[in-house]
């Protein structure tokens, strides 16, 4: 039985998928059976040959008619066999060749319900972006409305937690991973993983469709936390400030959303 299932969702991005596959194939694992790799492919033509050529063992590959990223991620969850799940979508790469070995050791020794680590963000041009220092406890007290929260590329959850929370809500176009993280934050306190997990290049749906993303972030927070009184006013204020800052970001240096 694997300890960790890494799930990759891809649609018409062979270059991104190869980068992710290379990152996984280079991992130095003491026991490869502790890792399951799941690929959910919505590409046309399929990218099954790219997966086969990667040489990664213990791969579960499935092609499905495109129905949205969160539908694909839910299908990935249904095929996962590990105790824990990490989502590393096409184009995302792991931070070094020993990350999964370190991560599996961390999970086995501490048995957290869920945990998060840092992610190195890069701009579409390949420039490293400096993430501001932030506190999970402080941001949780603000309902994660200030744009700082665990990224799904650095978040590991028990498979049974994801299933108990209902998986990814497919009514969200962009922010269902954020919505799931909010629900997990209500269920239990996460552990902090003391080493970086992944690289993530910005420029995806949350960056390109930032107005929809901001609206969905707000919807997710009000749905999960149901804030009242001062908390509701505070959430609305943080949302408005975030909208104003984000509206200027594409003009200045590109949107930097922590996801």
C-alpha cells in the first residue's frame, strides 16, 4: 500500500507534463512502492505515450473527456491508493530530487491529518518571485482573505480527509482547491512541513481570470466560515482591498496569487 499518491491533471500540455514527469522520475526513493503516481489526461490526442516514456513505475493513467480541472482532480482522488495525496499538475515540478523521500518520512513519523509546506513561485518569464513572510494562524484568523494561504502544490492531505470533505466542489471554476483547504482548516490544524515542496509557475486560470477568482475566493470564505458581525465586515474589507491590489497587479508586475 503506497504512503503517498501524487496526482497530475493535464490537458493539451505535453511540455508541462514532461517537466512534471521528469521531476517525479528523478526522485531518489528508498522504497518506490511507497509512491503511486496518478495521471488524469484530458488531452486530444492523448498523452499516454508521454507517460509511458517517462519510465515511472506504479503509474495509474486514465484518459477522460474534458469536464473541467476539478472534475479531473476528483477522478484522480477516486483512483488514489495512498494514505496521503499531493496534487502536482502539469507544469508543476518538485523542489529537488529528495523531496518525496523527505515528505514520506515526514508523513510516516508525524501522521498529520494534513500538512503544508512552502512553494517557490516563478513568473511566466521564469523569474523567481519572493513570497512575503506569513503566519498560518494569523491568516486563519482573517479567514485567509488577504491572499496568503497554503498552495495546493505544497499541501498534503489524508485521502480519507479529502473524501470526508466531499472532494472538490465542481461549481467553482477556479478556486475549488482553495475551498477544500478552507474546509480542511475547519476540520483540523495542519502541520507545517519544514522544507519547500514544489515550484509553481504563475500564469494559470487564477491569474488570467482574476476577477472570477476574487469573486470565488469570497464565495468560498462566506460559504465555509459563514462570518457574521465584525468578521463579516473584516472579510468584505479584505476582499475589497485584495480586489483593488489585484486590479493593479497585471499592469505592474503580474499577478501573484498564492495557489
